[in-house]
């Protein structure tokens, strides 16, 4: 009982309108990290630069997959929609005609889940989508860049050297 109180309330959503996906648990809504309508155009360089400026992360995230003609599925939540992700990314970017929203994929990594009201300026003041039929022009998925093997080997050699020098200092004392 105490565990449930500490965990807080979460809502797992289920698809309600899609033949073979009907009844699929898609998890909770993902977190909106940033929204903009000021980017010049939609290309890998622009999108990746914006994502890295928001996340201010190291290692940097790399442009991974761009899915167009994204199919949205209704869920059992009020104005909560889900779409399939192909690469189980930690972060993804939703774009419509004029706006970008950076999302943190927090629940079910193979599904993007959002509540429409959370996506300002993608939504007007009445909670209605600005695009006909709830269309998203594309979703870009981001992956962490993996260090090259040479860099990993160099770090390993450095750690081994530190261990050796520490042992040597102890043996001299």
C-alpha cells in the first residue's frame, strides 16, 4: 500500500482504434522537453543542433531515423495519441508544418505517446490540432553516438596506469 502511494499516479494508455494494435499497452505519456517554431527548415543538421542545444549533453545525440507519414492511434485517454517508433530512442522530435517538439521517451520505448494539450504551439488555445486529421509531418529519432574502440582502449590504458602507480606508491610506503 505504501509503495503505491510513493510511486504516484501514472496512467498506462491502451490503443483503442487500430485493428491489430487495438488493446496494445503503449505506456504513459512522454515528457515534452522543448517546443519551437523558430527553426529555419527541417534537415538533419538543424534538428540535431537544436536537440543537442536543449539537452546540453555529452555524448551528443545523433540524428538517427526520420519517419514520415506517421500513423497516429487514439488511446483510452482524453486527447492522448500514440505512434510506433522504429528504433526505441531515448529522445524523439515531433514536427508538424511549422513547429518542432522534443520529447523524452520515458515509458514504452517502442511507442511515442503524447497528450495533445501538452504540445503548444502545435495545438490552438481550444486544444484542437492545427493540422487536418492530427497529421505529424515526421518524427525524428535520436541515438547516442557511441565512442570509437580506440577511445575506449585509451581510457582503459589510463585506468590501468593509475592502478599500477597507486600500487607502486603503496609498496614504497
